[in-house]
C-alpha cells in the first residue's frame, strides 16, 4: 500500500454531486452530517471544492446534460479518489432507465468503488457503506 | 457606460444541493439581471408516466422531488379521481384523514429543512443543525406510519396503501408534543434576534402587485399578502372539516417568508392532531378502483412550496394518454427576476433560496433560442474554438490534404 492510498483511509473528505437525482439521496447525505448521525466523528467532512476531495459521492440517474459536467469534475479530482454510487439511481438508474434524457449507467462512465443501494439509502446505510470501504482499503485490498 | 460582469454560480456549487446554473449580471455590488439555466436534473418523467400503468404512476411521480414526495402523488391521484367523479365521492372516510396527516407531516419536514438551509446561508450554522435535529422525529413518524423515511408510497387511486395503527397514535401525538418546544425556539430566535431581523428585513422584497403579476404560489405569495391556499380554496382530504387558518404576512421580504413558514408549522401540527382525534377508529381505507374511464382531470394540492398541479388524460386504456405536471417552484423561481435584481450580490443566494426552490420539480428540457445566435460558452469551449481556428488556418495554408 503506497502512502497516498494510506492517507486516503484516514479522514475522508467528500464532494457530493447530484447527476439528475430527486433530492432524496442528497438530503440523506446532508442528514449524515447533522446531530443525530454526525458522520464527522469519523473524520468524514463535506467540502466545497473538488480539488480537496478524497471521495466523490454521486447520486442520480445520469442526466445527459449533467454527465458532461460530472466527467470534468472527476478529471479535476486529485487521484487516488474513491467514487461512491449513492442510491439506486446511481447504481442501476432505477425506474428512469428507459427515459430519453438519461445516458449510460455510472459504472460505465467512471470506475465505481462502492455501491449504496436504497431509495433513498438511510443515513445509517451510507455511513456503514463508507466505513466498510475504509476498512477494506486499510487491509490493502 | 455600464460594466456588466457575469458571475456564474454552478452547476456544481457548494451552496447548492442540486445542479442548476445561475448567471448573475452585476455592476459593482449590485445585481442588475439574473438568468437561470436548468436541465441538469431532467429525467423525462411526464413521458415515462405515459408508459406506466395508472397504479404504477404514484411511485414514479413521488420521485419527482424528494422533499415534496407526498404532494406529487397526491395531486396525481386527485387528477385521476377527478375523472372518476371526485375525491369526496369515492375515497373512504378514513383515507381522507390519513392523506391529510401524511401531507401535513411532509409540510413540517419540508419547512424545517428550508429553515435549516436559510440558517446555513446567512451563516447561522447552529440554526441549520438544530432545524435538522428537530426534523429527525418527523422522519421517525414517517417511518412508523409508512415504513420509509422519504418516498412514502402511501397514495393510490381510491385510497391509501397503509393504515395508521391505533397503537401508533399515542406515540405520534407524543412526538408532535416534543416537536413544539423546538419550533418555539425557532419562533423566538427569528422574532427576537436583532441580527437575523437586520439580515432578513427588506431583503429580496416582492410586493403584493409583483407577486400577483409573477403568479407566485404558496408561502412566497402568502408572505406578500396574497390570500391563496389550495387547502382552503379547493378543499381536498379532510382540510375542510378541520379548524385552521391561512397565514398571511404583508411585506414580502425574506423575513416575512420565514415567519409564514414558522407559523405554518404550528398550523400543520394542529391539523395532524385534529386528524388523529377525528379519524374513524375502523373502516376500509381503499375503494378498490379497477378501471379508469375516458376523460380528463386535474388535481391541485398545496405542496410545501405552493400549488402543485397535475393534469391527466385517459383514453380508457390502463395508461394515461397525457400527464402534465406543473410544480410550484416553476412559478416561484421566475420571481427571482424581480426579487433578486436591485439587491446586492451578497443577498442574491439568500433571495434565490428564499422561495424554497426545488429544481428537481421544475426541470424542463432547455431549448436554446437559435434566433439570436447566442450560445453559452465556458473555458473549454473557448479553447476548442481557438484550436478550431488554428486547424482552419493550417488547412488553408497547407491545403486540404495535410
């Protein structure tokens, strides 16, 4: 495990991005940072600039107009970074699969490290998913 | 001579939950014009809805927006029941009360969420954390009644899908009681805190005349003194049998919008309490509707943001022939053009947030007007243009073959 990957597991800074979602996942992600769930106790923080991000938390059903922006944001992220598909829309496009304005699924566009299904996933599920990923990375897998 | 500078905000910006693109035209500190470019969330729900069975559409339309995820299915079932002969004629008594309970619970959670975000925008992060803390018990109530924190899947044509258990009612009442001190705290904080008052008073003002001209709806209109509320004007659910009042303020600035929403929280809690008391103890909750006849119907619901409108055309098959949705934010967002223009740039984000915009609801396909040849370009587009020009020069210098 090189030093950059090791540093990634310490305190993950998250950039949240909605690519054609219905707001539910976005609200549940924000909910993780509020007093009841308080994900900041694990050192995980929501940040404003993608340049500082260790993880991209992507929600939504891959709107064609937003995919272009999403690719650019991914290019700007400092590597190595973790891509998390949050919500069933980002995992498999859900009921919007047949829509005319929805492009390819997320895992055909970016390398996805973690899928968190659910419509929307509960904050507990999001926290558990991210912690499982961190533990896996610590073991060097 | 004016020096117009364009400040782009978005589509991905730390202040925004959803991707949308604002262009603020500023002269110095003053905002002189505003342009909103949407389309980053468009999922083609109206078209998808035409390929779904009447019973499947509520699950689709509640995913239009995660915050008003009971208003959209409610407006849809009202539209279908309008074809069948009206909500009051076919829906069982108990369902009407359950529908109102879900609708009002959602209003509480949405207003608390908005309150927290406005606190965040003006730099009171404590307000944000507290508002979201008090929002959690509301989500617990939802989980207790419907089984999910968001996306409740409660509405179906002719009734509701789940009953409220008698054992849960005392617990819900207790949780509502526990919610009140929190709302009192916000009420006191907004009314008494001099800084919040100075920050919000006379900012982003929308006069009564402007509110009518721009056809705003919901709390945005009521804060400007326009007396509209669909729950009273065109009663649905059990709202005509309960005792409540429409909250109206006069000034139309952000302070009034905040006050309207806080006072509506009290009304919503009172409405839920009355519903729980007056609800029949037993009875069916579903009218078991099988076929939808030929016809067209409309459904109007007072969502937390304003009037939510659904229009359905049925041709006698099991799918809607046309499904038109107009969400409240579509009307409210446009009023930023008068509310935000003339203010300073530091107030702009607050004014944009004050109408409680929901861009997921509002999303349309953006069609660029080709007639004036205007095109929005970012840095990459400009580089591309420059490279193209070099390529063209090369071609003309060396000839086509190179």
